């Protein structure tokens, strides 16, 4: 499969992994409380909404935070609409004219749904964040690309399937994903539950890159090697909880591993300061039994967490990494002679 990157002129900004820690000196409580105050505001007057959310705040970071929290708190993720879009995109992927016509029609219905019901898919989230930010005179862009979650069929991931935002604050670009931050759609019932995840706000690009692949190369916001699409597909599965506890996922680089008995698998992460060694567990599943265990070796030096696990017997194992009772990531290990 070929992935075409659109080469557009842009200015490179030296990146030191722009992330939320750049704003440790700010308290976002006021921004969050303002977002709650205007909870019942509709979308029929966006200039007024943007003014209400931002006019009493001092910095662009606080103003953007109020906008972002309002969107995440008030816009529901419409899983049925997502599935319809996915089916049609798959159906028309080899007919560019039909795909364009259908997308044009779908976009109108999408924004009507957003306006009337405050329900949408990722495109609507990213659009609304951008519009409100720009009304507050904050540079914000929609980023198109590929998103990976635990249920993504990688064999069919040949079309961009996700949208998120990049925002410019203090002359640096930052990444955020309002769709995944807003809550959890249930694939079985198509019902959505609001459950805000702060980890998707101004996320470290190195962590974001594990399950976000932008079409335009500039939106990686990385100052070193850009991952290939092949390596992106081979990455481990990380879950929303990873964004709560991790700053970076370092090792393993791949999800699937083949080793021989008594080999060790090393896991390495940059974690947030609240993580403690006693919080760490692995859950192993060999297809017959599932058990939780402690790693064979664990090292936590400031925010650098390294753990090791040794596989002694032949078999195929799913390995799930937990912090507290929260699932962070999943890998597979095949042990053969």
C-alpha cells in the first residue's frame, strides 16, 4: 500500500516535544470551571460561545483549554454515524468521484447533526475546536490521518480514518485529540458515555505517535526520525489509560514478538510522577488461563520505568500491562524452540 504525503510549504519550529508540562505554571481550574458554567449553551452562535468561554482568561493556553474542555464535555461521539461513514468509505474507496460526492453530502448531514444534537464523529470534533479557537484568535488546525485503537482492523486500514487538532501556543505547536478525550462509545450498544481523559490535551508527540499517523508530515511535531506507516501498523496497542499515566512509550516498538524459552522481554516507559512500582502488574493469557503477575525485574528512576518478564515455556501469550487496575498496553509473545 502506498501512503501519499502532501508536501506543503511550512515553517519548521524547533521542537522539544511540546506538551502539557510546558504549562505547569498555569492552573487550568478556572478554564475548566468556565467550560462547566456554559454547559447548556448551544452551537447556534459560535462567536458568542467563544467569547463567553475565553473573555475572562489571561493566556491563550487557558483560553484554548476552556474551548477544548467545553467541546469534550458537551459533544457526544456518534458511533452509528462513524460506522456508516466507515462502510461508505470502504465501499467507494476505488471510485474517487462517488467517494467525493458521498463525502460532500455526508459532510452537510454531519454538521446538521452536530448543530442540532451536539453529536458527531472525529471530523466534527476537530472542526468545532478549530472554529472556536480561531474565533478566540488562536491558531488551530485540523489534522487528518490514521488512528489505531484496540478494535481497528489493520488489514483494512488503507484510508485516513481519524481527525484531531494542532494548536499554536507561545509560538509552538501542540497536539490534542478531542474525540478520544471526550469519552467512550460502546461498540455493542452504540451508546456514548462522557468520560473526559486529560491525557489527550497537549500530549507529548512521542506518545501521540504510537496510535496517530498524520497524512501531512509536518504534524508529527517530531525533531527526529518520522515513523514509517509499516512501523505504525506494527506498534503495540495502547489504550486511553496510557495517556493518563505515560509521557512516552519507549519499548517494545512492536506488538508481536517471537522468542525462545528463557528469553526476556523488556518494557520501557516514561511515566508521570504519580506512578509507583507497587502499581505495576502484568496480565498473561495463554489461551487457556489468565493470571496477573509482577514483572521479574522492575526499575523506576525518576520517571523512567523499565520492567522485564521472562517466558520459560513454549506457547503463545497475550501480555497486558497494567498500572493500578487500568489497562495501558497489549503485546503478543510467541515462545518457540
